[in-house]
């Protein structure tokens, strides 16, 4: 039966050459099929895996893109977490369609991708594999969904691929973000939604690339019909860079930018000399362009802190704490140790924003002008963590780079090293890390002498490291080294300012939409097992699907098992009730106890028993 199906697919593809296939003759799929048949001379019946690089070849190809991959990894990890349950793998490929970064879904689906070699090192260029999401999106430089039997080769008919090309700071094709699913129960409409989420994530990645490249320039966000564009300019208001959409919007070219053309010939921007602000933009002839955003250079931001005592470097931490009494208390403690080289351990459920808090702690310290380097210990294979963290000398192992590699610890010298999910770090590497913290030096693999380092360590975990240490699953001496100060980050359902957070994230993720009353009721009552990350992705998707700018309950992808009504654990429900009462009464225990019809002593006992933090 399978061979008959493959035979029918091959006949259908071949008929495209004669414009006789039962597909739209002018569709992108039909056009790609004809390219594959006529220009690439490919055979749709060919069987076999894609071309796959060796580990040494992967390192060679990935080396020029190392910084970009590291910059985009948090966004790619977020995308993978959102799509994991739908069976999608997430890949970042270079402009030649070689996958350089992969995140596979759950075990059953992951085995399928491994068997078919859809992972790091595989090449899916259209010239080799025929019509497929990755190769065709790169060939056409446009996002595309290739659904099941739309693939050119019959053997790929069980996969659906949604891909968005990635462009660099100068509008050049840099690669693509690919998501692929082998789930048979997902209809094309579901993949279209996943493509919309991927396109939005890719736009944010392009923004990250642009801002990183022009970190020492002013950057203006310019609104346009096809989405906002980014313009970079210097202190003399000469344009030094423009992203792809800004070039299209304003008619800018490489030549004009290289000539140092004046910003006012395209856009008039009135803003203060150092502020990060929303501004009204106008074209050169005075016509309004709409509201934009201007961000000062990093150097301007740091110099502003020195000149303006009213600017508080702890602002980001205080914004993250919001009006939650427990977090406000923790932020006061963090403020007191801001410039001290004291390790911080962040503890909280997956998705509460541990990396965001870690970045804010770094930005508030006297190390802010130096590197912030992050590693997710759970997201990297055990065999690679050693070389990635501690580095290695040339020739340390087969496939090592000719010049060796500075590990993340050395890269963080003078700055901050953030180790996420440190509870997943193998015991052997815990021993090496402890030695680094004690001796303030690191031994790269194959090195003849140590490298001195000065780092501040911030760690994060959702595990109970104290219990793990008691059971021998985590080194007790390392645990106490990491726990200079422990900060508990509450789950979103526990936060006293939960409604304020939902409103703020809705403004950030769906700025052009408003929430219907039904949608607000659902968002406010939900328990968010995925925390901040889940809330962001739910609102991001809703912003893409909302009709006429109104988000309804139908736009909210909230699994029913996450609702409060489904929580059977009495202690969890009691905790939520007490936290809600404290929130409504501004953290005042006496008033909350009266509202709950409890004695103040009983409420204090429950607060201690349930480990609820209150403001002092």
C-alpha cells in the first residue's frame, strides 16, 4: 500500500511538467516541483537520507555563526517549548540549508526525526532534496508551509514543515528557522498557525541580530504597513544601518548607507539626548509616520546612569518584582548585595523567567559593562557541556577546532555566568565547577596551565537542590557555594499582582489588540502551568489570530488541565486563596485574615506552612 501511495505521488509530481497535476499550476508548490524536475534534474522516487555533515564539518560550518547561534538560542528554546507538545522539532539552518541548531520534541516523535536524519548537520537544500520547507523557503526567500505530500520526494510525505527565512542586520539572507512535525492528526490550519508563531519569533530574532550588531548606535523602530523596521544612526544623525523592512519602507540601499546619508532626509525624529522613549515620527516632507521607539546606544545608557542620579540601575529588578510582596522583599535584598561578588541561586518553576531575572541582576551590578554569558545545563548533551563550559586547547580531542575554544567561564571573565537548570549538571562537572569557584581559575581540556577568572555566578533551578544534596544526587559543598543568596521566584498563579502582569504582557505581545471581557475572564482565572512563558506565547498567538483587533476566548490556546478548577490538591488551592487575599489587601495580614474569616495567628501559621513570602 505504501509503495502504491509513493507511486501515485511520483506520477502526480511528474505531471506538473505538463501542467496536468491536480494542484494550482501557479502555486508555489507547483513552481517548485517544476524547478526540481527541470532545473535540478531530481527524481521524486529517490530514497535515502539527506546529506549529513560529520561533527568536525558541523563545527567548521558553524564557526562563523557561533555568536549568532548563541544570541538566538533563548528565542529558539522558547519556540521549541511552545511547539514541543505538538510534535515539532525546531531547527536553525544557515543560508545553504544546513541545520546548525536542533531541538527535538518528546521521545516518540524525536525517534522519528533521528531515524530520518532531521537534525543538526543535515542539509535540506532544494537542489538536493527537492521541494521542502527549509530548502524552498531559502530558494524563494519567503516563508512557506510544505504540508505532507506537497514535498517533492515521496519519502517525506509524513512530514509538515513551516519555515521563515532569517535576514541579518543588512537585509542579507542569513539562514532560516524551520519547524517540522510528523503528527498525522494536525490539519493544515494548525500548521498555518504554527507558521505564524514561527514568523513572529523570526522577526524578534532579526531584531536581536540588528540590535547586537549596532549596539553602539541609536536605534529607531519605524512603523510600516508590512511591519516595523529598524534604523541605526550615530550621534551626528547619519544612518549607519537599516534592516530589510526599513530599507524597503524608506528606499535605502547599501550605497546610501555607506555614504553616511543624513537621517533627516528620510525620517524626522525628535527625542531627548539619552532617553529610551516612544516618539512621534515624520517623513522628511512632514507627513506623519506614526509612533516609533528610540533606544540609545549602550554606551549612552551607561553614561546616563553616571550623569543622572535619578536613574536607578535597579529599575529593571523592581519592574520584574511588580507589586508581589515576596518579590519586593527579595528585590530589596538583591539591591543590598548589587555590587558584591555573592553567588545567587534562583529557584522557581519552569517558565517563571529565571533568565530574565538573572539578566536584570547582572545589569544592576558593577559588572554590567562586561559579558553576561548563559548556559542551559538541561538543553545541552552531557558530552558537550564540559567543552562548552570549560573550553579546550587545540587538538584536545578528535574534531576540536584548530585554535581551540575559550569556554563560557573564560568568556564571562569580569562579568556574569548564568547556569540555568544547574540541577541537571552531571556530578563530574559539578566537581570541576566547584574547583573553579574555590580557586578562581579554570583548566581547559588539554591545557598545561590554568586560566585565572573573575566571574559572578548566578544559578537557577526548578529542582529542590537541598533534598538532592541530602540524597547524594547533587554535591552538598557546591550547593552551599551556589546559595550565597537564594531567591524564590513564585509561579504566575501565586503572584499577588497576577492581573497586572497579564495586562502588561498583553500590551507587549499583542499591542494592536484588545481583550474581550470573555477573554479577560479566562486569562484571569487560568492557573498557567507554564507560567510567564506560557502566558507570553498564548497572547502572542492570540495577537496573530485575532480578527479586527479583538482577542476573544476562541483565540486563547489554554489547555483545560491548566485551569484552577482542575487543581485537586487542597494545599495548592489554599495557597492560591491566601495569596489572592494578601494581594487584594496590599500584603496586610490583619485585613487579609479578616476577609478570610481566620484569626491572625492562624493565617500567620498557614503563611509559614505554605511558604508564602510577605512584605515586611
